[in-house]
C-alpha cells in the first residue's frame, strides 16, 4: 500500500510515520512518498525517518519528491499537510490581526480566513491533480483551516476527501482520563460542530453516558487542559465540553489582552523554535532524537497565550500526550483499506447528519468508517447555544471558498465582516487590504 504525504517535509511527518511503524497488520503501508517544495527539508526528513525506523523490521520504504506528479501514480492514500507561505505567513496573519485588535490565530477569525484565502488555490490544484493521476486514492486532509480546506477540496473529490483533527479526540481522552477510563471500542463519543468549533456532548462507556459525572465535579473539570482554560463554572453552565479553540470566542477580550503583552505570538515563537530544530536535525547523527526533543518543547508551549490569559501554569504532561493526530490517521486508513469498521470524529460532508446545515457542508462529527469511506452518523446535535456561531462561521467559510474559487473580492469582504470575531466592517476592509498587500498569493482578489 502506498501513502503519499504532501508537505512531507513538515514537522509532523514523523508522527504519522510512528503510527505506520507500529502497524503490524498484513496489507499495511509499505511505501511512503514524501512530497515537499523544500528539498533541504525533504533530505533532512528522510534522515529523521530512517533514524526513527532503526531496528524496526519491514519498515515502509521512503522516497522524496519535489514534484507531486512523480509521487502520485499508484497512491492508495494521500495525506495533505501544507502551509502556504510557511510559518512566516502564519506570523504575518497574527501581526496583522494584532495591529487591528482582532485574533489572527491560524484557524480562527481573520487569521483563519487569510490562511484559507492563500491556501485554497493550491489545494484545489492538488485535488485536480489527485483526481487525474490517482483517481482511486483517498485524500486525508490535515491542512488548516481543515474544515474549509476539506469542503473546498470536496467540490472536486466528493467524499474521497476526509479532514482530520486531533482536538476532539484529545478533549475526549482528557475527559475520560479524569474517570480513569481509556478510549477504546467500548467508548462512544457524541461531538458536533465545525473544525475547531465543536462540543463534546456525551461520552458513553459501555452504553452509559459518563459526561455528567465529569461535569458534576469542579475539581475533575479543572484537572485537565480545557477545564482549566474555560473554568469549571462556565463548563457546568454549558453542560458540555467545548473544543479548546472556542477559547478564542468565549474569552476573546482576555486573549487579545494577553496577546498584547506576550513577548511572541505563537508563530513568531515557532519560526525560531523550528529554525533551531532544522539546523540541529540537519547536522546531527540522531535527528529523530532531536525531533522528539523539539516536539516536546513545541507541545509544552502550545496555546501559551490562552493559558496565560486564563492564569494557568505550565502545561501538564498528561495534557501533552497526543495519541490523536497519528492514531486518527491510521485508524482512518485501516478502516478504509481493510474494511475495519471504526467510529471516528472526522470532517466530512454533512449529508443530513446535523440539522440546519445542508448536505454538502463539511462538518466535524462522529462517523463510521469502512471500505466505502466515512459515513456520518445521523443525529449529531450542536447544543442550542452553539447553533448561531456554527451557522455564522459556515457562512463565512462558504464566502471564503467563493472568494478563492472565483476571485470574488466582495465575497472575501463578506467573509471577514460576518465573522463573529471581526467587529466592524471598517476593520474587515482594513484586514483585507493588509492581507492583500502582504501576500502575493492573494493577487487573484483584484
Ligand atoms: C492542534 C490543532 C491543529 C494545529 C495544531 C497547532 O493540534 O488541532 O489543527 O495545527 O494544534 O499546533 P502548533 O504547535 O503549530 O501551534
Ligand atoms: Mn486541528
């Protein structure tokens, strides 16, 4: 089985590779093709993966490519995890946001829209190339903002593109951890919304919903990341567990204030942290170890500004253990490749599962995966208090797609001005101007 990783020179490639190395099933991935625009990173990544595979029998072969057309033929699965304009682009979005007093985070508000506007033309081209050269392949999209990117790609690939994110399963694992329960086949999660904008509403263990037990105990709530971020009182008032990215909505003013005084935005910090990593990894004998160290450092500082604004201390080690990203990817591939039924929270076309959104809207909900793909489980429900935000943000995503696919500048303005985190049309106009003059990628918005 052949896996093509677009953006394969990216930092999270070894995570996916670790899941492949753990997989001992017959019919597992035997061939990995890394594709990246950066040949140096590809070279270093190939060395990291070789170091990581040291001593593992039957590790998949790894090839590197700067031309996607060389890599795609024969692909069974295509992972896409790219960052158009790189980490510097992410930093620019944050700076523009900051200068107008709005959030510039890579997936939320202005930052998410700007990032999508420069990413969509590239991923649409990729979708068409996959359709031409590997029409039977399944595309697993990691590229952020994952919901809107998946929806745009689905206009070419239909249900053959599936978006994934580790935050819903991470939240569920942490909540289960407070009960001493591990996530497994006996656990059924109810989660609904859009990517980075959803709520965990039930956690059934052997058929019994244990979420009320978590919610009843403030100490339990505040023992893990999301509980600390939002506070037990607010979570108890909601009666559901919010995705961590909702912190930007619920505590907007506080995050913006903390952001003003933060020595670095997230991306600015990562530009330096990652530059150090690539320099070390390129030169050292055991680059996989260097990767592990760098990853731990990156995870420990995740959402630092939000945590500062909530008065939280250091990030708990248990909150850092992911087991999300790579495991979701592997479970999804296995489900499809070996018809191994699995229940996963994925970004897929709605097809009637969530009331109030049309069939083609990509939503993040529990799905059953089998050889025919990912099937949304009907009956997922966004809590009443979230319906307005979900509807508004889906409208924003649609306008963003309209802008990118048709060079429609008015649609870009509608997207920005209607986002719940942009509070004035004047600001929306200024944001669009700044994004256009900072990114040549947006020249299509004439
Ligand atoms: C989580 C989100 C991803 C996002 C990542 C950012 O895992 O689910 O969508 O890419 O955080 O982490 P970073 O270290 O880049 O801030
Ligand atoms: Mn995510």
